[in-house]
């Protein structure tokens, strides 16, 4: 190593130390400013006899406030069940579709009943109902049922799978549908009870629209977390340490010298 290269390495070393020290000094100054500001604010609060406001500010809409409390109850349930479907994407897509469809089907009758005015209710009760009496034909009376008692009892006990009715009109993986059915049973009463708290039409509309939108957004969030697409949080200290990393066997001076040589 000649004298010129040695001198260049020494100068680079001093420059790196200077930059590091400058960054540390700037960080210390920033911490001092923040600390001073916080001390000032806390002192003012204490002098005025106030307590810090740690409660979130309520929304302007009662419907949104009610929805926020509902989401705190149902989102953890949906997240656990959704993330249990790990065999393939189609299971989770089916779960998502069936849950959202179930919420829509559950709240739609409530929306219709709310929209009905007093006149509609009056008409409903004043309608003359036509009573039909079914009279069996003589041919039906001649039918001879040859089934055994066991066969009759078996056929009477057969009922439609409630999961089939739950998934009516929605296509998708049956496993996802079945898990969605179980999951929705856990939250159905919460959804209905929360909606029925509201009598203001604007609150109801906001509650309904934002509920559907939030369910979709949370399902998107769950899928990103499962796929590992969420960006990892970082901070300045980590970024600085990462920037100072270098390959094994190479000092910062060697890297800086290499960059200088490459630039020639």
C-alpha cells in the first residue's frame, strides 16, 4: 500500500466518523426538543387541573359509533375463522362471499320494515285475507301407503341442511361455506341487535353501508396478512444500522475506496 492510498483511507475514515457523529448529534437534539415540548404540555395540563384526553373522539354519526362497537365484537371472530382456512384461496373466498351475503340478507328485511310507513302497516292489517280450504279428492283417499312405520319416521325426520339454505344463491367452496355458516351464527345476533338500536334513517343507512365496506376491507387485510404482503414496520435506528452493514471482511473504508475507484 503506497502513501497516497494510505492517506486516502485515513481521510475516508475521518469522514465516516464525522458523518456518524453528526447523525447522533442531530438525533440527540431532536430528542431534547420533543422532551421539552412534552414537559411543557404536561406542565400546562397539571397547572390547569386537567387530565389528558385519552378517549377517542366520538364520530358525528350515532350509526358509526354503534358500528364501531359492533366491529370490535365481530371482527376478531371472523378473523380467527377466516385464517383457519389455509388449504387454498377458494375456501377463504367462499367464506368471505357467504358472510357478506348473510349480512345483507339479514339486514335487508330490517331495512324494508323500517322503510314501511304507518299507512303501509295499516293496509297490511286491513287486507281481507282469502281463506282457502283444501279438500282432498276422492282419488287421494284411495291411495294406499305401503311404507313401514320406520320408513315414514325416517322421511319425516329428514330436513334440509341449514348450511344449504345459508349458501343459497352464492357459489363457492363448501368448506368455506360451512365455516362461514358457523362463524355467522356467532355474530348474527350482534349484527341484528346493533342495527335495531337505530331508528334514524340516516344512521341506519350509514351503519349498513359502512358495515359492508368494512367487512370487505377487513377481509382484504386478513388475506394480506396470510400472504405475507404486509410491509414490515421499521424505524430510524434500524435503517441507520442497516445502511452501515457491509460484506464480511470489508471495512467501511474499503467500501468507500472501492466506490471512489469505480467512479474514476
